[in-house]
């Protein structure tokens, strides 16, 4: 597919009240190709007045949108699913260009992201309340669910499509209007998605998109605006903590999908072929740039050498390059800062005694590439055991008992997802219950599914996206007492 043709179709303005417009003052920001370091496109960069205009537009149509029949909202979401699926190749190319992941992974994200539109198109007509009599018989208890109201959505760069659709889908389904702020590094996919929603007939003002490089100046006034009723954010824990504090004055409904430090446990009875396959999925999806990426590989001492050898061979066989090239399985990291952080974490681990099985260095003459890396004998005090790596690096640490494995797995302030490989049913139950994480994958390296509630505990945030639970984040419960 022609790259210039794909880029040429993407609007580069702000999407407010159903129209594309320039930023106040003419502000712009460049979007970089992480595989080359060159500029892909220049998009509008919103000022504070633009953010306010976007919220004005959302507020103006909130009442009318909330009153839209559920079936109409469902049909709009289904139409968006159909059109997004039809244009999968275009969206995949766009994501690969601005984010770096190989085309095959980008196509997988389109399939995954589009499914949120289909899932919530089916959930719209299932929004329900209840009717009952009070225990004393003197009152009839009617409960109903209504849209929370205008929502501010702040999405990350690592999954430019899916992190948007899994917020936009339930908001449309629930009858909420919204302002979406995509990541500065990857605004193009969200701008293209906004245009797709306009094309299928989502009314003006329901979805507004403002890209900006002045995030604080634009977002903070919106968070403090009493007309906003909900804030949803996917990103780092420090930023999430700051946003929660900012949201307190208005007592906003808040959903936070934050950082992770996922353990990947391999028990002595594990099917090692299956475990290595799962490790590749859990580590190398998105070049490791995922909050669900396996961050720490905890492997029983009896199988650690064999697992490490097989895993190292698989990682060494990966092909690094620009995501648009045939055969490439590992693209660049998002920017130079990310590349530098991964290099520092690896160097720290090696300096403290870790052994490099494969990889360990930056690579490529241009762009922000890092070799797929496996480290063994990683000491507990290594920084990459404490921090989210967000890169293609797999540190292996051994354990000798289930209790030790669980202690190591839970020794983190984060609690998004954990993975465990075992063929023992009793162990599966014990481990699943003992792991202090919002999600657990047993004998599989990917748990994300539009039909399941995605989210974590502890410093990984709160709220759930996807599943029947996902739409509840955008609904308020009202109780009406009726005298018979």
C-alpha cells in the first residue's frame, strides 16, 4: 500500500463540533517516523481555547445525544465496525508509520480495536435497571442507568487505535459525548478514526478530537471545568496520579489504566514449548511497549536453563527493521528517549551481574531500534525488575518453590496482569487466587479481549475497559421511589 496515499487521506486539523479546523494561533506539531527519525506529517496543535471549544461542543449536544434511541447508537457503532474492518489495511499502515510496529501487528490491532465497536454495539440495548418493592411494601423501587455526561479521554501512543476504540465505544453506547486527546507522538490514527465516525453519521459534537503538544495547558482547564463529568486515561502511573489529584476538585468519575510490571511464571511442570510461545507473545507484542508486556520472567530452577536457551533462540531469530518491510517482526521503539531508557536498564542489569543470552544493544543506522534481548542471572536489585521496561528485553530470574514465586511476583506496587504456565489444576487455582493482579493469563501470553474486563489494581489503576463491565464506567445509577 502506498504510504503517501495513506498519509494524504488523514485530516491534520482539530475535530470540533463535526468540523475540521486549524488551531487557535495556527499552532502545529510534527509527527515523526520512529523508524527513520523523519517527519511524517504536521498536525494542528490545540491551544487552551481549542480545548474549551471542544468541551463546549460536547456539552451542547449531551442532552440530545443521551436521548438518542439505543438502537440508533448501536447501529452507528456497528457501521463504524464495518467501515473500520473494510479499511483495515489503511489503518494498519498508518499505525505502522507513526508508531513503528510491524504491519502484521498493526493489522492485529485493527481487528482488536474494531471489535470494541462491535461489542458495545451489542451492549447498548442491554442497558437496564430494575423494579422491586421495598421490604415494608410502602414504596416501589425503580432504578435506571443514565449516561455520566461529557467525558475527557486521554489516550497513549502505543496502541493508537485500540486505546481509543475501547473508550469511545462504550461512551457512544452509553450516550456520552466526549473530548479525545491523542498522544502527541501518534495523533494520526485518532484523527483518521474521528473522520471515519463522522462518515458513518455520528452527530457533530459527540466526538471531538484535539491533538496538542501543550497537554497541561489544554487539559488542566478541562479537568477543572464543572461541566465535565468523567476523565479516563491510559498511560504512566505518575501522570495518572497527577490527573487523579486534578480531578478531585470536581469529583469526576475517573478510570485509570496505568503502568504494569507483569511477572511471567514458569513452573516445573509447564509445557515448555507452550511457555516459550507464550513468552514471545507476552514480551514481543508491540516490541514490548505495552503495559501488559511480561516484564519479569520468573522460572523454576529445574527448567530455567532449558527455557532460557529456547527463549533466547527464538528472540535471536526475530528480524529487526522498519515495520513496513516484508519479514520484519520487530520495529523501532517510539523515540530516542525510550531507546535510551531501555539501554540504561540493560546496562544496569549487566553491571550488577546479569548475563546477556542474546541482544543487549541498540541497533540500526537510523531510527530507534533495540535488539531483542534475553538476560539470565538477573539480580533482584536490578532496576529492570522494579521499573516497567517498555522494550524488547526479557530478564530471567529463578525460583525454587511456589511460595517464592508468588512472593517475587507480588513484590511490586503494580498489579495489572500476571502470566503463569503450569499443567497442574490445583496449582492453577492457588496461583490465580494468590496473584495480586487485576488480570491473570494461564498458559497464554495475551489476555486482552473486548469481551473481558481489562484493568488492574494497586498502582496499575482502577476501572475496567471491555466486557459487560466496560459500559458501566460511563453510566450513573438513579433511584426513584414511588408510592403505590
